[in-house]
C-alpha cells in the first residue's frame, strides 16, 4: 500500500543546510563523521519561551520539515547545526514520522 506524503515536495521552498552529528566513536576513539545535507524544506518559524526549574529560558525558533528520510543510515537525529535564512541554529530534536508499515514518511527537525 502506498501512503500519502504528509510533507509534499511542492511545499518545500526554503533553502537549508544541515550538519547532522552521529552518536558513537570510531575504532580509534574519534567521533563518527558528520552528515551534511543541503536542499529545500518546509520551514515554519515560531517563538516559544520555556522557563525550566533552573530559571533557564529556552527559545525554540523553528521547525524544518522534509519529505521522506533525509539520511536513512542514521536511525536517530540527535544533534547538529542548521543554516536557514543565513542564521546558524542548533538542532534540538529530530523526528522521523513513520507510516504503519515502518517506512519514513517525513523528517522533522526542531531548531533553537
């Protein structure tokens, strides 16, 4: 069964470049090489301020949505950097939205 793409390519018009960091170390104790992605996404700006227990303010500045899986070899997106609209942001969280059959429908990256 073919599932509909929840993030159509025709809606991805914002240029973005990502550097995704992999977790773990090589056999020599060095960090695993990072993955670089440059392309188009559906970018949604938002400003949200959260007050944590330590009185620390965190502002989430945007969400980048990509159709499909941008890096199938990486099971979890846990960190990295993104450049969108000329501003460098840190990746706070990454999600891979899955279809009922286990394939990835879209990739979502939250930026701060």
